[in-house]
């Protein structure tokens, strides 16, 4: 294991009730799957050279995924449910918003995984394997002399980016992690030590330079499937914790993002994330530039 980018110094928490609820909401969520298949502009795709890397094994192929390009600054995007056919356009939309905000990486990668399935719970479970694979790719990237990774994931891809940092070996750190409309419960980022549950807290605290969770109360898709009657949906209201890791921030973009797919290419999301990367001046725990919302923590 190389020394580059090392520090010196999940997972599934679905209850039977949660699984039953997700089965019941699967039909409604499938409507959003259609949006995922059509999002992204053709002009944006032509403007960015998105290197699509397939990470899922199948009955027909079990080859190792291509490595991440070794660059000083690397943008990596992971799509959500039914997003595998449009990963390049989704990644380009986010990249364009970041560039408009002042950040332009040396290379662009879209992570493609088998997300086209009516089995939503199965797709949710697969995000853990996707995260483990991307963690291996990231470790190889750093060992080979790569600089910084800016890891962005939408919907179930938001779960996958958090699974990625949870799966990293000790000593590795991804510089920037940004879930957009993450399909998860708000308590999955909490410190639940000693509780019969899993969370991404340790990965967030130990293997990420900064995690910026972008959420919108207008995301009725995630809001309907997660959080339950008393908790938060991570992609709709943000975290539901007494205490979050120091490297974690909830960013409320309700005033800018009007739907689940609206995170992709949103100007306010791009401006805030670009500022956090370039200047370290992203909004502090919850209020993005031009957004009047407070933070949910």
C-alpha cells in the first residue's frame, strides 16, 4: 500500500418494516426511473470527455474494471437507479455546473453499474458492492501517484459514494465526497456505536476530507421512501443525528432544487461544491450561496 494521500494520524440498515415500505413505494419510484433515463443534455455530453467505467459483474462478464485515470484532479460521478444508460449525460450536467462555479478537473469519469432493475431493494444492496469496487479503484489511483478525487453520487449513487469511503482501507482519504439527493435515511450518517445498526459515520470521519450532503425538501421521491414518520430522508431533509462527523456538512438547496432529478446540473449545487473544492469556502453546515434555508443536523 503506497504512502500517497494517506492520513498521518454501509451498508444496509433496513428493518423489515423499511423493506416492506420500499417494496410498496417501488412502483412510485419507477416513475422517477424514467426521468433518470432521459436526463442530461446532448450538448453537455459533447462538451465533456466522460470516461465511463463499468464496475458491475454480470452473467456474461466478470472482467476487472478499467483503472481510474491518474491525474492531479479527477472528477468521478456515480449514477442512481436506472441511470446506467445516461451516466455520461448526468456526469456532464454536474461537471458543467461545477465548471460554471469555477472548478474544472483534469479528467472526468462516470461509474456505470447494473441499476436497471425493478428490484429496488436489490439495487440498493448492490451499492455496497459498487462502493467496495470504487474504493479499490481509488486506492490504486493514489498508489499510482494520483492527486485528488472529487466523488459525486446521485440518488442510489449517493449511497454508493458513502459506501466507497466506508470501504477504504485505513490511511486512505478521498478529498471531496458529495451525495446529491441521497437515497438513504438521515440517521445512516450518525455515530451509532453500541447500537444494533450500521452507519457510514466511521468512513465519513476517517476516510473523507469533506462530505457535503446536498438535500432538498422538494425531493418527494426520496422523501416518500426514507425517514419514516419521525426521521429524516438524507436526500430530502439531511441528517438526523445528535452529532455528525467534523468532516460532514448538510447543504440545504431546497430553494434551488425542485425535484429529485433537479440536483443534476443545478447552479447552486455547482457553485457551492466548486467553492468548497477550489477555495475551501463552501457554505458552512447547511446554507448554500443564494439559498435562504437553514441546516438540518
